[in-house]
């Protein structure tokens, strides 16, 4: 009897499925798209994320080079910083503004990499984080938030008009936070020239926005504001693209920056980020991250705003019910992407095997000062036939990474 009932159910569901899918040739290739009309018209979602991109390793927010400064009550699989715990580090933050009559689900997926942290703790699956059944409340209807010290950067994230998010399984908060490490091919390539110019290329398929280059030369901070750097060029640009589309290659001229203090230089990003949709409090947090990671005394660095299409591709975001609007801002800090530095590093590695001890030691000290920028080439050098080069390369790789 039960077997017969199960069979009837199977046939019924099969007929319903065929009725919905139909027998059109492209039926199985269809994808689900969010509705165009908001089902929660009073709800707005704002997300921002900062990524540190290691150009030599092609890694976003690599563990060991980006250290966690999260409060102790937030569980993280990332290596923790031993100092400067009041400073923010590159993370993603999602906040909700407005009200919703029903509970809200927020899901963020990834195409690669590892989610190392979520706060409040999300349901973690192989390729996604899910905050489910969130109740959106104002301050009057919320219970007290998890306490942090007065100088903790979490306090800055709470300085906004975003709603309190009440989770059935965890503590309330005014935002959702995630931390991810993932592989990513750096689209930005650069070669520094002796005359102080930098040949920049965007090899990606989408533009890079608000690009700024930074470099320290003879203890002087230099910068070049490039603006938008187009995609890989006419061969990859749609034929419908306007003739005013930004080019994918530019020669940037570095000039003395208006300040020698990284914090003051980074503050110029606040207006750019506010114009992109971030609140003053959130832009202030992002500026602190820029000041900490975007200025390297030994190499060229860059900061740009990620194209919306690229952000959506890397980390698709879904909110149910559909909000009135979703604003996403991705900021990328690129380090170790100067092609000219590779030749310099290779010369120093070869010098590790010099017959003169003082020259070997000078090369060792110079490579140590370069820090993470030299590590990819040093890893290759551990297999060098010259025992002295291989041994010194191993010693340099064993040196603990320094926090920026």
C-alpha cells in the first residue's frame, strides 16, 4: 500500500515538474534571476568589502599576510595579529537600512577560496554563508550588543543608521561581517620605468575604477591618480562600447604626494567611497585599511574600486525578500605587482651565492627588507643547484611575516 502511494506521488510530482519546465530546447539551461520589483520596498542593503591582492601570488586577502584583528568573541580561522588590535583589517560588511515585515535571509556565495570568518556566525556550507530568519529591528526593539573595548574598530561599524539584525541562533548586531581568502588573477600589471613613470595595463575583462598608484622614492611618497582603467582593449570590448570608454593601458606619471603621512593620503578616498554609496562611518573604516596596507616602502602599490560586475561574479549576493535596492562597493589594494621588481629580486637571489661574504649578506638583508614581495621567487630559489642560494632562500622564507 505504502509503495503504491509513493509511486503515485512520484508520478504526480513528475507531471507537475514537466508542466512547469516544458519541453523547450533551452529549458534546462534557464537560470533564476531576482525579481525586478522589490517585495520589501522599505528595505535597502549596503555592502562594502576591502581586498588586499598579492600580485605575485594572485591571492585576495592571503592568510599570514593579512592578519585578523577581530574581537576575541568572534571565531576566526585566520592568523591573529599580536598588536594593533584596534585597527580594522580587510573584510566584507553587509548592513540593512529600513524595515521589513517578514524575516530576512542573506546569502553570499563564492566561486573559490575559503570563508575564514562570519559575524554573527552564519550557516557555513561548501560555497556559501547564509544568515537565515533575521528579524530587522530598530534600537528600541533590540537587546544589547556584544560589548567591545572603547577603542575597538567594531564601534565604528556601529556608528550608522542601519537596523539591528536579530538572529534566532546568535547575538544581535548592526551589520553582517565576512572574511574570505581566495585565489584571483591580478588584472593589473605594471612596469616601473627609470624616469619615474609607470606603464599600467588592465588585462581583465572589466574596467578598474578610481585607480591610484603609490610609491616611496628616496623617503618621498609619490602618487599618480589614473582614474578609470578600461578592460583588456578593443579585442575584448563589446562593439557597442562607446568611443569614450577608458583605455586598458596608460603611462602614469608619479609625482610628489601632497603629504608624507599615509593616513592623510588615504583620507582622500573618503569622498570617492562616499560617492560610491558608503556611509561616512564605513568610508572611515576603509580609509584606515588603505592607510595600513596601501603604502609599502619597498614597492609600488595601487588602490582601485572593483567593477560591480566583477564583484557580483566573485561573490554573488542574494537577499530574500527582494529589497528596494542593493549597493555593493569593492575596494582592492594591490601589492607586489611591479614586473620590474621581479628582475631586481632575481638579481639579489643570484647574489646570495656570491663568493664574497659581504655581498651575500647584503643581498640577504635586501631580500629580507622586501618581505612578502620576494617570497614567490624565493620559493623557486629553494630548488637552486647552488647550495648557498637554496639554504639562504629557505632561511628567508622561514622568517615570520611582518604585519603592515
